[in-house]
C-alpha cells in the first residue's frame, strides 16, 4: 500500500480523532486572524503611548495563547499516534518514510484547518471589531479587514505548521521502536533536573502574595506591589504543578491506597495526566492570574481594564477548551486500560467512579491554584476602589463556572469513549 493511500484511508478511519484536532486548529486560526485584524486596525492603534503599548502586549498574549492551543492540540494528537508509528517502524519503514506519512497527514489537516479557520475569522471579525470599538468608545467600520493582518496570519501559520512538522518528526526520530510501542503505557516521567530544589520551597514562593496582602500599606500601592509579587510567584506556581503535586500524588499512591482499589487507579491516572499536561496547566493558571491581575490594577470601566478583562476571558475559555481536547485525546488510550480492569473484576460503576474522581481532582487542582492568587488580587483591587464587589464576584463566579462546565464536558466525552 502506498503512503498516500495509507494516509487517506487512516485519515478517514480516524476522522473522529482528527476532527477534534482540526476543530482546535480552526479555532486557533480564527483567533489569530482576529487578533492581528485588531492590532493592525489604524482606528484602534493609531494613538501612541503606554496604554496602547499595554494593549499591544495583551494582543500578543492572546496571540500566544492561540498558538499554544495549536501546539497543545498537536502534542495530544501525535501522542495517540505513537503506537501506530511504532508498528509502521516494525514493518521496516525508515524515519524518513514515517516523516512523510506525518507530513501528508499534516497537509490534509492543515489544508482543511487553514481554509475553515480563515473563513471563520473573516465571518466573526465584524463582531470582534465592533466590540473593540464599543470598549474604546468610538465609531468605525466594523467590517474592516486588514490585508497586513491576513498576510501576517498566513505567514505565522506557515511557521507554526513547519514547526509542528519538525517537532513531530523529531519526536519519532529520537525514539526507538520499543519507546514508540510503549509510549502511552509509561507510568512515570523521570525528573531530569540537574539541580533539585525541595518541593516545599515552591509552596513558600507561591504563598508570598499572601504576605503582601497583609502588609499595612495603602491599597492602591499594594495592588501594584501585589501584581509584581504574583509575577515572581509564577516560579512557585510552576514548581507546585511540575514537582510538588506529582510528588504528593506519588507518595499518596504508594503508601496509603493499597486497600482502595478505586482511588489507586484514579490517583495513578491523575498523576500521569498532570505530568503529561504540565505546560497546559501552567499556561492556563499563569495567564489567567496575570491578565486578571493587570485588569484589576486599573479603574473599572477604563479602556485597559476592559481590554485586560477581555484578554482574561479569551485566554481562560481557549485554554479550558484545550483541557477538554486533552481528555478526549487521552480517553481512547484509557479505554484499553479500563478493558483490562474489567477483566480483573472492576464493574462499570467502579470505573465510572474512577473517571469522576480523576476529572474532579484535575480541575479542582487548576481551580485551587489559580483562585488563590485571583481572590487576593480581586479583594485588594476592591479595597483600592478599582473594582466593585459585584464585578469581582462575577469574575470569580465566571471563572469557576467555566471550569465546572468544561469539566462536565470532559467527563461526558471521557465516559463515552472510555466505557
């Protein structure tokens, strides 16, 4: 069977998996186009100064989130293909031939994604532009389409898809056949740090904003200091997600769960799930915290307050949807594990409890870490008179609702595929 025919057959056979990947990329492209369309709109960015520099920075953050969405989606998609590529390698195909298969798959999915993503971007751009005009309190043509923005989007997509292809090929090239075949079943990701820091140090750094919160200084000065300390505390955040929580789960799993057959599986799945999505969780928590912190340092209703809040909402929604894709991508692999558990005597109800525990704990960890800093910044901003209690309550409630909703969607998708 030729490579082209093989790719076409497998692409159609696995279209359901490819569909979620393509959908994520389409959304990423539409978001990228609209971000550039706003940035290169002369009516919006014709003025110069600190405010518009910060607006440009926020636009860059949204663009970065859109790009990361594509890379995260690709990483979870390619992970599900590792075993298949291992089987292909066993047939005697070289890494270059496997790279050709990956390149053709990328070509099919990229062609569909670019066309539909740009179309979605053009369709939604009047709504986005009109919303920006409303925030900035002036009138303009909402149908404005930037040729520079479109060209920049296309150029960035070429760079992104080239990078994705190189990353995918490299991931195959650096692994032997055994690693490819057993990639999804590796229970532990080793700690490769040259200098190991006690994980409790990360917790201390993470809690530094609480110290600032209780300092006896003016609220308006405290809010700026708190923003700076939260940026520095990001080091603690990454350490907690990357090392402290996995270490805690590993110890809990090995020492206390010998008699609880449901929790030993759910904690093991959670442990593996967190280790494989560290970059996603960190991006989500740090982006959400910093954008809402920046929003709360400006008076409610001001341009930068509204733009920062918009950036916060977009980032949270996009990255939370990425977590849904993560669960959907991983659930097919978990299905094999659950079939084995059934052979060992686990009932469907027990497996359902395992899924519920994993999803609840995963989203609970994200919410707990992010809300710790978000609540501090909102309370301080309220004390400084920048943010009303009602708006602060809506932000927190909306943040929680977003992850409860995406958690529920993840659970439904996980359950449908895995059971």
